C-alpha cells in the first residue's frame, strides 16, 4: 500500500475517533481520579475554538475545571492561547460586533454621541455579507483574512466582489492579491519600529493571554520615511470621513496617552492607565472567574 493511502487511512481512523470522543466521559474520568493536583490550568488554542462545536468545547473545558475546583483558585483556571499579541486586548477595549450596554454608555458619556446599538458582523457573517453583496467595502487593519478564514475558497470569491478593499499592513500577504474594483494597500509602521509623533516617541499598549497589560515601544529604524502608524492612518480616515467631528483625532495621534485616557474613561477597569502601564512589566487586569 502506498504511503499516501496509509496517511489517508490514518486520517480516516483519527476522524472516526474524534467523532466518538465524549467530553462528558472525559470530565467524569478526570474528576474522579484520586491524588489530583491542587492547581490545574487548561490551555487551549484554535483547534478547540475553530470547530463546528467550538463554543461547546470551551464550555466542557470550563465545566471540567469547575468539577475539579480549579476555577477561582490562585494558580488555576482556563487559558486561551491567542495567535497574536493583542487579540485579547482588542476585545477588552470593545472591539466586538456585539457591544453591551456598558460599553455603549461609556462611549456616549466620553465622546458625546450615541453609538449605534445594532449588532454587527463577526468574521463569518462579514464574509457572507460580502458574498451576498450587502457589504461592499472592506478595511483590514493587518491580518490575512482570506487565508485565516475556515473556508478560504469561499472567502476568496467573496472578496473579489468588493467595490473597495483597503489593507493597512506591515508586509504583503495572500489577501492583498484578491483585487476588488478598487484596492488600496497602506503600508504602516510595525510595532518593532520607532514611532515618532509630535510629543515624542510613542508606545502602544498590548494585553497578553494572561491579562497582563504593558507598553510596547519599537526600537528599530522605520523601513521608510513616509510610513505612518496605524493610529495616524485611522485618525486621518476619521477626519476625512467626519470633517465636523468633535473628537481630537490629531491630538490623539500626537500623544498616544490621550488614547489611553479615552480607554480609561470608557472602561473604569483601566483606572490610572497611563501611570500603571509605565510600571515595569505593566499590570494585570482583574478577570472574575
């Protein structure tokens, strides 16, 4: 038998094993074992979440930890391993298609306008909307959307229908080759590059998978003199789109501390944000079990 057929047989056998895998039985088995360690952390990645039953998978892992008394105990708990440095931080500061009332009210009080309360699209629904012609413009802040999606072929076909695609990126990738009627690539500074603005060299802020928040300042010479930072590009787009805006976009680009002040105003959990982020190692956000 050829090696290819042996590999195929192995994959088929594995798939059948996974089909009959029972999280409930696993929980009973592990929860009943004697001499259990006092502190257990379960780490999981995209193999658990990017799955037809991804939500249920995470529920089972959390339930297993609850059965073992490993939720709410120091040195124990559940740990989602993120693929990028600030995926966790994006969610924490409100980058979500389903904003809750607390977030919306914080934005209203801080910036004196009523944000829309309708839910937006997650990644899958966004691709479906593009495919169906309901969304015609795509703006990507980094990433490689077409390849990252679970069905790249469907995403490639959908993105080719766009009226406009704008990619803000530090390097080229496969998604940039899928042309809309009008396609724009805006090169930007990377996080490892020096970011000099009017008030001096700037630091961005990231949150890791352990809920640690710290400043990140580049040290390398920028790849080009004309490169702008992501905050600068986003602010310029906002100013061009909303010429009557009351938000000081230019001021926030001049000094990223003002961006952190805004985050602190919207999210009280970030009290004394600028002072704490300057501490060695940053600070940890309290996340209730």
